[in-house]
C-alpha cells in the first residue's frame, strides 16, 4: 500500500492589530516573578478579547524591544501560557492565540465529525497511511487472535477549522471488514463500518492521560516535539463483544475539554 504524505497543512496567520504596549497592565506586585507578570499581561488581553483567537503574537524579539524584558523571561512567560492552553506555537511561524477547545463527553457515543459540527466548528480528516500489519502480542491479546494475524492500521490527522488538533492510529480486524482499506477513510469510520459491514459499536472503553507529543506526532501536527498533549485510548466493542476498533489518539492539550455529566446513584 502506498504511503501517503504526512506534512501538516498550514493556516493563514492573522497579524496582530495592536501591540501589547497599548493595553492596560495588571497591578504591579514587586514580589511577583517578572515572567508571571508578563504572563498576566498577555493573558489579560486574551481574556478581555483584545487579542482574539488565531492572532499571531509579536515575536520574542519584538516583545523584548517593546517591553524591555530579558529574552529568557519572555520565553518563560510564553511557555507558561502554552502550558495553560492560552497560546500555541507553530514551528517557524511564531506564537498564536489558541481557539476555543471543543467539548468531548466520553460517555456519549458520537464520532469526531459529529460532535465538532454540533459545536459550530468545521471538522476535517486526512488519511496519512493505511496498510496491513502483523498483530503484535499485545494487539493479539486485545483482538483475541493469534500473534502474527493480519490487522489493518489506519493513521489519520484530524483538524478543527483547518487547524491540526489530533493524530490517531486506528486498528481494525480484517475479519469484520475485509476490504476496508479500499474505501476513502477521510470521513467517519463509524459510518463506513455501519453502512458497508453492518457493524456498530455498543460499548466504549476510554482511557485518558496527559503526555508529551513525541516527534512523529508532533511533526504531523506542526508543533515541537515535547509539546503538551492528551493521549486518548479507545476500545470499541460490538453487541457480540468483539473489538470493532482500537484507537490511540494524540491530541493537542489546548484543543479538547473533557466534560462528563453523571447521575449519582445511591
């Protein structure tokens, strides 16, 4: 199977309409570290809507000239804002104000395309690679098949409003979808499995944990290796208890907000 390109798409940056020096500063506190004071200043402008989502911040050099603060202090402030999900870094392009995160409810069965659309955003899917692999011992245990048995591996990049937000690696057993790889997978895999193979997931097992994006995932998202991320592992089962999909997702940490509303039983 031909391997497809994995270069991350670029979005047109929007220049800042004003400099940070034009905005009011938070109250001074001599005991507060300089980088935190700068962090507060930028965060205040974001929260007040003076610097909107998608806006490119001034370069580190511009900030140094405007504010008169050491380059190291500026980097500390920007890294703090990145860790909080307020801004993000695009390689060789600079720092940008993060768009609102999408809300994800793991207790609700809705695919990426659907829940992004429901929140008034534009979802996108790009298949990076799809091919057969031999089942490792771990995968064989998950799918309850013999080690070395064939499995389908699908790698995709998903976007929201044109911005890459996650890389996913989906494994499917060819026994339930023999010619799956001939289909275009730049759409809902859930719909393909249901429409063409009569397979529907009735139960999901979801595991989430914070991570640092490794080089492969980071490159495909257009960020630096080590950027904060969220790893979501999802195993979907059909009515017979068979594994329908085994999916590992690597999200930008600023792109997703997990929300669960549960009824407490006593």
